[in-house]
C-alpha cells in the first residue's frame, strides 16, 4: 500500500467518524448545528448602527435646517440626531411631526420655560430631548411613567432618555439587540460626545424616560386643547 493511499484511507475514516457522531447526537436528543441568525437590517438598532464611523463628532451648534427632512452634516450631530436619522429610515420624520404638534400645542412643551423660546423652530425643536419626551408620551410610545433598572424590561429598538450628570444635559439612546454577556445588560447606540457609538451605557445615568416606537401607522397625538389653539406662535419654516 502506498503512502498516498494510506492518507486517503485515514481521511475517509475521519470523515466517517465525524458524520456518525453528529448523527448519534441527533438521535440521542441533541439538536443539529444551525447557522447563526441573521440580523434584521430594517430594525432600528441596525439602522442606527449605520451611523457608526460616519458620525464621528458631537456638535450642539445651532444649524438652520431645511424643512421637512432637514439634517446637520452627517459627520456631526448630537444624541437626538442618532434617533432622528434612524427613524427616518422607518418613515417617521420627527422634525415634521414634532413641529406640527408644537404649532397647536405649544404650551404643552417646555421650550418657553427651558430656553425662553417664544415660537416653534423646526430647526431645533425636534433635536431637544425634553421636547421628544413630551412628544413620545403624547403619541403613546411611553412604556411606563416610572422606568425600571431591570435589563429584561428593555427591548431592542426601545428609546431611553436619561440625565447625563457628567455633562449636565439630558441624553437619549437606542437599546441595541446586542447584550453584554458578562452582565446581561443590553448595549446602547448613541452619541454621548464622541460620535455615534455602541457600548455599555444603559444604566450609566438615572433613566428619565422609556419609549417603544410603533411602526406601520402615522403617529397621532391628542387633539389640541382650546387654550392651546389660541396660542400658536409658530414662525414660518
């Protein structure tokens, strides 16, 4: 028997043993190996993840935007821009929706109290976390008025607001579908100062709001109160 023939026989024997082992495992109740599940490219985390390595800067500078569909330069932005850009891929334009609701319900938003703002502004209103918290609650996206610290309560694609005490400002994040295996806590996708990143920051700061987007229908809000109708200090975009 030649050396070449010997190696061929040994190789065949190894393949036979491997295939037999897999078969026995299946017969004894084990499950055959399955390919790794593919991520849904249309999920909010996947859409937000596209911004990583594209948005590399944090800039809170005021920028006059086109309306609707306006955006700051792709390489820059703040935490809210991560959410705005991702939701636009789902057919939800927060710039237009927030502006239209604020025109008829201005007193329900904190713009006058927090920023002494006398009129709606489609270039900035949707980019402010406190405004988004009001809007998300008004359209029924709020999960619970009192957010919990239980990781199991947060699903991929949820929106979470908090107060970033380190920088002294409100913050918003998207819950990722990826989980830290050592803690069991979902990662988040956000821009906290160094561009869009995905990391472990869900419970870094006290959570102030927990929201779960609903797709397939245009978000609707409560009809404006009569008192709000009288006050419509909306400036033309």
